[in-house]
């Protein structure tokens, strides 16, 4: 769910990797090794492929070298933007013949041949993926996203964000009738919460190397008359150029080319825990000493009920609090006509396992100290966003009747074995008001 991004249903895909012996016939001594396959199939429209590698024992004065052995007419550029990745930009094929290109990538005495098979074009000259003609052009006014640091792999910082015309409301939800371009990108690790400048290319191998866009998560979400009627479509190609306070995004979706221009601040919410904001890493007080007093509007005990139209969702957050166990966010929401109206529980829990598949059943104790079987206590971060466990009472999609951060108590989630779960909450806000809930229903994967 990536914290505030409650509307996204992430598509998944996997690409298995393989490598071959060096071209000179010697055994690979682990100095230089491909971590992707060495044969790629490319459509007539062209694309940028990422060939990833590792160098276990660097050789003094040795550098990555690439040579186009054959098929130069199919290759627009070959670059090595960061250690661990070679990007090969394949031109669109405007002929009616298939094309074959072979490249050699070498390091010191070791080398690999990369084979690119490209499909035939129509011969009409309209397959040029580099033309300036786009089917859809949008000017985005909002960038909403998170900086995750190196939580998802060493050597690269992760940035996950939306570009849209309407942005997200204060509940982290999309507005109706808008297009949300969700981009999951990686850049060199430098602990900057602003998206680094440079050119990013689509990576079907999802290597997580710098200056790549993860194909597994990146997608277009189009909202209908409510967020519940949203549609999600994966990107099939993408290129993103980031300049000072400006993003130019070019993507292919269902065979159509989209261009998104954004001018504005490139800063994002810091979810890394590296820069003194929120995050775990062994801190006893993950709030960074922020004020935790009186963040409640309750004047007495409160029993939370969910009946009529309501919905419950769970999202896997990885090892968000950096304690070695899986973190899940669970939302249970009252709704009306597809909108969140009335009571909503935001439960932030750390399990006793490393499952990614919704194994969040067990008993939890509320605490500000991250750890096994902990329900994280509520607080507000430097961006006035609600982190941890909270009760909200929504007056509308963008306004509250009331709220309470939960700082003490217990939570029990039981698997009933029939597709339903039971959630029993016995908790307290910062004014010692007792907040309770006993709900049974289906918790969907978000």
C-alpha cells in the first residue's frame, strides 16, 4: 500500500535470469557476471533494455566496454549510466523484415555476447517510438510520493510516486475522474528526498539498479466517478527525464504513447528512516521526539462499528520499521457511494514472520518501539501525516469529523478459516479514552 497510497493495486510479474560462459571460452571467475539473460526479444516499436551485471573482484584500471558486433541500424544508443547496468536503446523497426543485433559486453578478460531479436515493422514508417507524436499528453500539477532509501536493495535509492492533475486528498486517496501515473524508480544512493536529475529507462528485469523504472509496479490508474471504479494498466515501456524542478515522462500503455509534463518541487515524503524523520532502525522513539500529546478529538470512550457499506484492505510494507519482520497496514473503512465516510481504522502492525502474503494473524501490543508483534502507536510526522495506528471519522472524502491517535492497548486478528477474519481492538488514545472494536469480515489484499 506504500503508506498513503491506498488506491493502488500493484500488478506483479517476474523475469527469471540466466547467463552464459565468457565468449573466450574460459570459466567465469566471478569478476564479471551477467545477472540477466543474454537474449532479448524486442517489439517493432523499439524499447530500452537493461543488461545488469555484477563485478565481485574489481580489477585495477578495468572498465566496462561495449561493442556492437552486428545490427548497428537497430541500435540508437548504448550507455553505462551506473555500475551494474548497461542500457541498450533499440530503435523502432519501420521495415517489414525482422532485425538481429549482437553486442559484446566485456570487463577485463571476461565477456558476454548480447543477442537482440526485433520483430518486423509494418513498413509504413509509423513504428518510430522516438517520434514526437503522442496519443495522450497531460500536464501534471501534483507529485505525491515517498523516498525509501536503500530499503529495497543496496546501492540504489527507491522513489515511488504519482503524477496527476488533481493529486491526493488528506486521506491519501485519489480524486474521481483523473489519471494517476504511478512510477517506481531507482537512482544512485545519496540519501536525497528529491528525485535525482537524469534520464531513467524502463527495466523489464526489475533489477533495481540506478536510473531504471521498475516494470513490476509502474502503472496508470484511471479513476471513475469514485475510487472504487478505478482501472489499473501496467506500462509496457517508459522513459523519464528529470531536470531542475521538471519531469518529462513518456510511457507506452496498451500500444498508445502518453506524455506527462510536470513542473514543480521534486521533494518526497521521507520513509527511509535514514534522515531523522520516520522509520525504525532501532530507535526507541521513531517519532524523532515529535509532540505526541492531545492528537485526539475524543471526549470519551468510543466503540468503532462497521456495518452497511464498508471495506477492509491490507497492504504489505516490507520491513518498513527495520526490525527483521514483515510490516502490514490494514484499513477498515465505512463507505458511502464508493467514498470513505464515517469511521476508519488504520492499523500498523509488525508480525513475527517475514511473509509477504498476508500472514498478519496474531496478537499485538501497542508501542512506539518497533519490534515483533507490535502495533505501532500513532503520531504525526514532519509533513503532518498520520503514521502508525489511528482512528479517523471522515465527514467527506477530504475532511474529518474527528480523529484519535492510538498509543496504548492490544489488538488480536484471527483467521476464521472461511475467508473471513476477526479483528478485536482494545486500545487507548493519548487522553486515555478507550477505543474498542470487534469486527468480522473479509480483509482484501490491496
